[in-house]
C-alpha cells in the first residue's frame, strides 16, 4: 500500500506539478497546502506517513514544521524540497531528524526514490546537494590549526616564501618550517611543498 502524503509549497505551479505527478503515479495524496500554517494543521489532523514540504513558506518554514512535529511527537516523516544548497540548512535539517532533502530542480526525478527510501526508514538527501556540500565544506583538519598556523597557512596561500613568512611574523625560518610541518600533519598532506600551497589556495575561503 502506498504511503499517505501531505504536500505543501507556496508556489502554485510547483505545488500543482508535484501533486499531479504523485497522483499520476498512484500515490495517496491526502491534501495539499500553500503555506506553513495550513501544512501544520493538515499534518496534525491527518498524521500522514510523509509530509513533503517546501523549506521557505509563509507563517512556518519546512524546518519549523519539522521542529513542531518533533515536539508533538508525530510519527510523520518529513521530506524537504528546496532550491537552497545551504550547508547550515542541511545541518539543521539533519539535526531535526528530517528524513529527506530534495533539490527542486531534481524533485520529479528524485521524489519517488526519496519516498521509497524514507518508507524503509532510510534518510534520502539529493546526491547533488551532498556533492555540493562536500566540495564547499572546510576540511575537518582546519579546526585543529592554531592561530599562528592559520596565519602561516594564509601567507603560504598568498605565495609567500618561508623567509618572507619568517620576516612578516618576526620569527625564525626554522619556526616557520615547524609550523608548516604541523599544518601538513593536521591536514594529512604529503611532504611536497606544492601540496601545502595548493591546499592553502583551495581552503583560503574558510580561513
């Protein structure tokens, strides 16, 4: 038996397109809503298996609805659909126990796989989103760098030589080399000088 669904989106065309697609594929769409307040009321009234919610809606966002469902201990599993490739929103969704996160441009391609995964208790996040976040996420090792190591790393990214870094920071060349070795170790880089430079250029936006 197909899961019961409630869908919500404040864009009428998106809502209609999603509703038509799900109905054509024999999904059990109980109701649809055009804002967060309507969506929450419908979820509380019907407690569907799944609620497919736009993240940005008037009154309540999809994330706020997920939080309210958690507080009310509703069994409904939440799938969010959005144009947002945002690491902060993604992390918040995961923390709220959201089961699905689908990018709108892939919604009709991915929603069936997402629903199937969620019904089996497995979270589903758009592969495109995961790839984007992995590419744009700072390496964990950066958090381990000290303030001085970050300064040295920035100067390496600015193509400064070891003697230039030593002069800028008023420290010895030997101390700079020590900092560079620490950075390599913390970021798991090999000993090639180009590896340190390329890593610094790549991660400068996170420093």
